[in-house]
């Protein structure tokens, strides 16, 4: 049952990402950008050929292969039962689903569609898949740090 939930959850997240990107192509690409909250947030159509913040833009093929391998290994561990079903499991699933969303773009379009641009800070334009990867990774890091601190306190007591 856990495997079915895992696969269905990943599919839902990836489909959501791809549907948003199709809407962005249909509605935002023709106009380029659209202010959402004045001085705070704009939707801005960007074709990102690289990874985070446009890095590795000349190495899309290598980036795609590395991403695909990481996703395969990650799902192998999730579906094999080597990672206990719980908070960290969901974090990893979220990261992998975001990775799949952006990998689909790289493979089939040659670039990732980005569209969310915060205006209140100097930051890159990003997308829903990036949010999945970032939130999943940050929450996993916090979870792991909490675990490390807990183990450290426990070892000090003994």
C-alpha cells in the first residue's frame, strides 16, 4: 500500500507542476510578465537552460543524466522500504517529485520553465517544482539536525 501511495503522490505533484507550466505557456508566455502584488511578486516567463539560478546552462545533458540517476536511486530507496515511512520519507518524496517535474522540462523542452519572481529581494525566478525541491530539502535538513541534536543530548546523558 505504501508503494501505491508513494507513486500516486509523486504523480499528483508532477502532474500539478506540468499543468501549471502548460498554463504559464498558454497565458504568460505571450505577454512575458504579469504583476501580481505590486512591488512584491510578479509572474515572469523564463526559459532556464541550467540548474538553480541558471548554473550549468551549457551542460543540460549532463545535468539531466545526473538528475535522472538521483531520482532513480531516491525512488529505489523509498520503494524498497529502506527508508521508514514518515516525515523524512515525505520530504524525500517531495524533493524527488520536484526533480522529476524539472527533468521532464529539460528532456522534452531543453529548458525548465520558471515563472515566479519575488520582487522584494534579489532572487532568481523559480517554479512549483523548485518549491517542492527546496521545501522538501530544507525540512529534511531541519529534521535531520533535530535528530542529530537529540542523539547528541542522549549520548551526553549516558
